[in-house]
């Protein structure tokens, strides 16, 4: 793993945006794996600015998001579909038809999970680059600490700590969906390159467990120790427990 230590969130966002911009310059029809949450907001803003300046284009890009809350639709302002439009897609020249997010309103969850995995497989032999944040409990995507690593896209019950962490985005904790659809470890580990960004001391324990602890589904991000091309972009606070 390559570790890029940054002074703060803004520097980490700039470092991450530069990696994604280089990827798009090198391969304009890249297939990107994208994340939501507070971590990538700065990266997406910088990518939108680079696009507005004509330095990069998303015209030929395809995207697959990691996850979506289960039980809310793309029009809900806390859905990840809404987040992606709000933070990136509406500000760059991407074709909406080339963006993919699991359907949080799917009636047949198993069929939706299969559809999402099959679509990725039909589109590419591994995403070109996967962007990740990390949960304070070490989750990636919504792969929560568990007894096993799950390979494919699946429905997960969110941990109480994840619901607590995400309650800040909702009017009340009760409104946070209790489950989500998430890609599994196969999507993440098959990506040709993984960039994981962590900012703030709330992530420090998870970052240490990811980098220095055993590879275990109790710390889902620890599986990245087995990936051949991972870049960890973290600020000093997030690296503070190493
Ligand atoms: C989001 C996702 C999650 C977040 C993680 C960190 O699509 O898959 O794993 O990356 O919960 O969230 P933030 O960035 O809000 O701290």
C-alpha cells in the first residue's frame, strides 16, 4: 500500500482529485467506482472544477457507486443517487445513462443485487479505479464488520454505530434507513486500483486496524492489505494512531 500523508482534509481532497484526473487523462473512457459520504465531497468539487476548466471530461466515463440506502428512492434528498447528482454528476459532462447506483426501492433485492453485479461484469473486467471512504468501524462500502467477507452485492443491516454516524445527514436518527445495498468485496478487490481517503481523528482507529492489524472481516477495510495497488490518502489526524 502507498500512503500519502496530508496536512488536512483539503490537501487530501486535492491529492485524491489529482489521481482521478490523471486516470481520466490517461483513459478517457474509464470505469470509475464511486463513494458517497462526507469524505469525497471535496474531491468531487475539485473534479467538477477541473472539468469546468476543460482539463478533464466525463463524456466517455461510466460509473458504479458502492452502495445505496434500502427503502428510499433516487428523489429522496438523502439517497446516494441524489448525493451523486448534487455533488458531481450535475456539475460535469457525464451522460446520466452511464451512471449506476443500486436501486434502493427494488422489490426483489436478490434480483437487484444480481443485476448490479452482472452489469459490472458485462461492462468491464474490474473497475479501473475505486474510490473508498472508511467507516469508524472499518467498513468499506457498507460491508460492516462480520464473521465473513461477502463477495457479491448484497443487502446489509447497518450497525448501530453506522446509523449513529449517518444520523447527522437526517432530520432525526429514526429516519436513517436501517439497511442498505452494497457491492461486496469482489467488486472492490477486482478494481485495478483502489484509492481510500480518511480524514479526522474519528477515523484513526479504523485506519490503524486497516493498515496494521490482521486481515479479518471484523475490520472489512483490512482486506485491502491483499490488493496489489492501493493508495491510502489520509490526513495527519487519521494517521494519528499509527
Ligand atoms: C459511502 C460508503 C461508506 C463511507 C463511510 C465513510 O458510499 O460506502 O463506506 O465511505 O461510511 O463515510 P464518511 O465519508 O461520511 O465519513
